C-alpha cells in the first residue's frame, strides 16, 4: 500500500509542478530560489522541487512564451534572473484552473470526498 501511494504521489507531484510554478509567478516576479520556497509553503510541504528542476521548467516555459525573464540587481550578491508570467502564461494558468482545479470545488465532488472521508474514518476507527 505504501509503495502504491508513493508512486501515485510522485506522479501527481511531478505533474503539478507547472501549476505551482505558474501560480507562484501569478503573485509577482520571482527568481528560482524564491519559487522553491513559495511552492513548499503554498503546498504545505507536499511539493518539494530543487532549483534545477524549476530552472529546467522555466526554460521550457520561456521557450513557449509562457514566462519572460530579466536580470535584476541583488542586494546580496550577483544579479538574479527574475521570471514573470506573460499574458499567454496567465491565460494558460486561468484555463488550467478552470478545467482541473475549480472542479474540485464543485458541490458533487466535495460531497463525494466528504462522504468517502466519513465512511473511511468510521471503518478505520472500528478496526
């Protein structure tokens, strides 16, 4: 059971890294380390991505026109590359949320999740 859950979570987390990066950038321009911290905070520690994974994703996003970047001075070292959502990236995030995230808030889905949790909790407390 633990192995199956781990495999599912790994696939889920890998697939949602794009969502978490774009959601972070929807707030303000950021550099990779800031995104890493923001993603960990926003996902309550369930999504942990190293800076290299984030940079690889950002390069793909830049090549696709989803993000733009510019170098900005830093108070504590060399310049940093800040990324921000382009208008295409913003529209892409909006459509993804509507098609894949907002559905989780639909009443029938919420009711099904709540019913499952209640039933599952009762069964677990009986054991």
